[in-house]
C-alpha cells in the first residue's frame, strides 16, 4: 500500500497545483505579484495574442521600505518592476494599470481586485496570470473573494509557460519541492482561515 502511494501520489501533487483554462478574450488580465520575469513574459504573450487589452496589478506593500524614506530612498515595487518589464517587452504603458493597496498576500490582492471589479462592472472576465505552482491557490482565493460581487466574473487561469517549476518531477528539483510544500501549507492555512 505504501509503495502504491509513493508511486501514484507524489507526481500528482505537483500537477494538481497547475491549473489552466483555454484562453479566450477577456475584459482584463490580472498579474499576481511574485516572480517578475516569468509572469511578465506570459502576460506579454497573452497581450500580443489579443486576449486582453488591459493589464491590472496590485501595488504590494514592501516590508521595511518605510525605514528608507527618511534617507530619500524609494524602492520600486514589484508591480512597478513588472510594468517596466512589460514596457520593455513592447506592451504600451497606457495598457497597464497598477492599483493602490499595499497588498501583502494573494487574499489581499483578490480583495483589491474585487473592489476594482465592483467599480468596473463591464468587466465580466479576466485572465489570471501567475507562476505555475501558485495558480491553483490563487484561483481558489480569487473565486471565493469574487463570490461577494453582485455580478458574476469568470476567472481564466493562465500559468506562466516560462516558470521553472517542474510539476512532474518536483521531488527531484529543490526549488520545485520547496514550492510544492509551501503551496500545500498555504492552501491548508487559507482553508482554516489563517
């Protein structure tokens, strides 16, 4: 029984984290904060294919950055760096919108995006771009948060094809193994309300 478990379950643990829907035209594209390069490249590809003409991100809070302010030092946020990368990749800056909010978690990003959608009821779908390992949890959190809207909004999950996450052989790759364990822990923590 243990052998059967070890042969069947571990490969599926990595694959289960990667969720994807067929691309279709959407009212916007949302990039979750985290790794910059893989998400910016995927968003650029989706934008160039014409599936979304506007890209939305949430400005994250930068822990500790307040201590640099007395010295006149301002660090660019993750969203600003992503917008810069998108611009360098040919995405027009007027197609990119960074929402204020100071999010520190995917849940807070989802709440800020929900507020944005309340103010923009014409958006009835969006493409959610993130890293491969993060997209299952991100989609779950967004679905729960968007149930609070008074109109339905379809989420189209789009994992980055540029991600280095190895979902099939995650247990043989240190960074992929860390991602799998962290994502499952974060899913459990979110489900129990932490």
